[in-house]
């Protein structure tokens, strides 16, 4: 079955309920079959008891092994083939028409209406599956209640289609929301880069003008200035290459190079002043010595800011928050952890179905980093990100004789 965007416990509950319902359907098929004795049995009764589990297995097989469209086509064709054979004179069933098969087809109908692509194929497959379910009562040798059963199955088909279409609409809405968040994060990062690149270009222009001024009086200093111009130009090109074709739409202030850690201290202090728990910011000495790209500095600030915002929203009773920044395996590691709140809170935005962390992952990946988030062993929450550095210090992480600063 396809993955459902619900908490793991709800997923297991839904899957267990589905298996239980299908088992009860098969039990009903057996109950309708067992009272019959002697020569009243025919081959059709045994066929339906055998094909029911086959159809259920085809419905529940993982999508990685058998695509949804293929399953829907095979199951619909197989069900119609069984119905076509059993409606022939002398071939009708004396018991149930196959309630397990109908239940399996209804499940597959809802999943097909939700996930099958393209939409034209989804419509065709849903029509085949729905009509196969409605036509199943024609297999019975006695047709007294065929119309009643067909009517009830028609209502069931409508309910399955409605559920599948509703979930399809929710999936489409979520996809649009995720795309909007990612696009917004790209535009905000482009805004930050615009300010940083403008800073570098200004420095290049100033150094070029100075080189022209002193080329006659101090020619030995021209090479030094040219090297500075080259370095600034390469850094600017590297930053721009990461977000080519991204437009700047909003005004804002970027974090200036070298102001990252002071800004994090201000951010933590402001968070605590506004009613949040105490925030401890720990920065390794090696991390302070590392040189970061401007877009990485703004991304680090955004990760910490979003993590603190999630603590305020979803863990209002948390007693303490810790922000750890250090060098790990040649990358800048950023970890924001909070202790479990006194009361039960929701998962941080983006953890289960939200979009806050979606934009952060997009930003981290855009600058060559990565981001993960999840619950801790003691019941709190941790947001961890890694970013590339331009120039590492001589030692990574805290070690003997290395100072570890705490803000």
C-alpha cells in the first residue's frame, strides 16, 4: 500500500483495521459457503474462495514491486473475467459473490482515485474497478437480491471514489504549498545574496580604483591589490553560481560577514525576553575560526531562528534550549535541541506534514548542506544541519587545550 502522510501509530492502526476487515470479509464468504452440503456445491463456489485472497494480495502488494496502474488494470480485468465466466448458465455461485474480492477492489479503487497518474488513466481505471465491484452480484445463481446488493455496492463505490478524490485534492494542495515554501525560501536567499554580492563588488571597485591611483607611486602594492580583487571576485561568482536564475523580490537585511555569532547571541537573548525558555548558545573555537560563505552564514541564522520558533509554538513548556555549533568532519554542524515540555505538544512545523522545515531543507541543500529533524531519546526535539566551510581551522571540534566559548 502507498505511504500515508499520518503519524506512524495512525498508519499501523489503519493498516491493522484494513487487514481485519478483509479477514472478516473472507470469513463471511466461508460462512455463506459452509451451510451448503452434498451436490449443491459447484466449482464456482471453490473458485471464489480461492480467488478472493489472490485479489487481496494483488491489492496489498508494495508499490515498489507492482505499480499502481498495473495492479489496477490486472485486478479489474481479472474480476471482470471471473464475472463473465460465472454469469454463464450453470456456473453461478450458490454462496457469496465474493465479499473479500469486493472489499479489496474498493480499497484499490480509493487508492487509484488518489494516486494514479495521469488523470485520464485514473478515470479509466476507476471506471473499470467500480463497474467490476457493482457487477459482482450477477455471479450468484439466485438473482432475487442482486439489485439490492448492486445498489449497496454502488454506494460503496461512490464512497471509495469520494475518499480517494478528497485525498487527491489534499495531496495537490500540499504539493502546491511545499512548492510555494521552497520558492519563497529561494527568493529570500537570493535577497540575502544580493546584499552580500553588492558588498563584494563595492570592495572590488574600491580596490581597483586604489590600484590605478598608486600604480605609479607604489607599483609593488598593485599585485597585492589584484590578488584581493581576484579573491573577492571568485567568492562572489561562487555565491552567485549557487542560486542562478533566482529572482530578488523582497527588501531585507542580510547578515554581514563576521556578524553571524554575535547575531545568534542577540537572537537567543531576544527569544528568552519574549517569554521563551532560556537558550544556551555554545560555539566551538574551531567554528569561530572557520571562514564561511555569506549565504552559509544567513542559512545558519535561519536554521536557528526557525528551530527556536518551533520551540515556542510546539513546546511551550520546555525548560531549556541548547544551540551547539562546531566543526564536525570538515563541515559546520549546527544542532538545536530542547528538553521535553511539561505538557504534550505537537511536532515542529515540517516534522509531520508541515512546511517550516521544508524551506530550511531547500535552503540548506541550495548552499551545499543538509538538514534533519526529529525527536530525541528523552522526548524533546532536535534540528541538526551541516554546512560547508571555505577554510577550516587547524583543529576540528573541541579538543584538549581548545577553548569552548559559551554565549
